[in-house]
């Protein structure tokens, strides 16, 4: 596979905090347009790894690129080419739906014409027509989740990082959210997602499982289930992570 086909590529990526090695020489590639699941128990190192990929932290050693930019020297540039959605949604509750979208579009550097067009497209795409003037604090959690995804992708980034995006929502809303993920992927956007719901790992093109700072398994869900002779990703995870020593 050539680098032109890769959205993310890292080799021997390592992050140390004093004598503690949070991420220990991990290597993997993510293809453009792929839905890549990044799994691991609390303390496994996945959040630290994601922060390095998002340009929020620099590695102690190793190399890598995100959207074609060097993670060791071009973190600020990377931030302009990605979207990010955290588990806590990162929305401003006292602002309206429209004000949140406008704010994020401006943060991502869009001009006024592009902001207006992107906001209209996002409102329609996520079925939020008629909600523009509602304060975020007054809309249900499921709608906030959709709004957060809309805000993270309003600038049509090459890659979107989703950090446990479906935490705390009901199963129906989770399934609907994954429809948005599939649609984004089908349009060429790369989706890098962490989740504690192991059934959601089944929806990913490929999955890696981190254990104690290492990538202990990486393949398609079907291949991993076949390798470990189990019918679900939940059982794969239990086998791979059973000897984990870390806990947050």
C-alpha cells in the first residue's frame, strides 16, 4: 500500500512520562475512508496515542503522519485537517445550535460564505431544521450528540477522531449515529473511533486492541473472531486483554 492511500501511518510511536511508558512502540496504518476502531481498557494508552495523532501531544520517539503531516513537527497543521469529537461533546450549552456550529466553523478557519453554506448543509443532513435557535442545554442528549458530530465535521475534514462518541445514549440513538459514521466514510472521510461498546467494534473495517501500551491485536473483526475462535468482539477483547496490568 502506498502512502497516498494512507490517512494515518505510525511507526514505533512511543510516549513516556518520566519512567512510565504510556504508549510503547506502536505501529499501524489507517487507510483513507476506513472506519478504524481503536480499543483498549482504561489505562491501555489509547487516549495518549490519540492525543499524539491529533497534534495535542508530541511523541517521545517514533515517527508518524496524519493527513500527510508529520506528527513530530506539524501538530498545528494537523489540527486544521482533522475533526475531533469527545465523549463529553465539547458543546457550549448556553449557545444555540446555530451559534455552536458557527463557532466551530470559525475555529476551523472557514470564511463567512463557507460557514453559511456548511451550516445549512449540516442542519439539513442531521435533521436539525427548525432547531437553529434552541439553546443546546434545552435539547436531548441524542440531539446534542448529533450536533457534536456535525460540529466536528462541518469543515469536511480528511479525518475525524471520535472519542467514545456514543457513551451514555440509548441503543437506537447509537445505531443512528453509526449511520452518520458510515455515510461520512462512504464520502471518503476517514473515521478513527474509540468505544467501550464492543458490539460497535463489529461495525469497523478494522480494529486494534491496546493492552498496557502495546497493540496486542489488529485485524478485521471477522478475522479476529476467527483467530480466537469466538463469535463476538466482546469475547475477543476479553481474551486479548485478560492479562492487562494497568488500570486508571
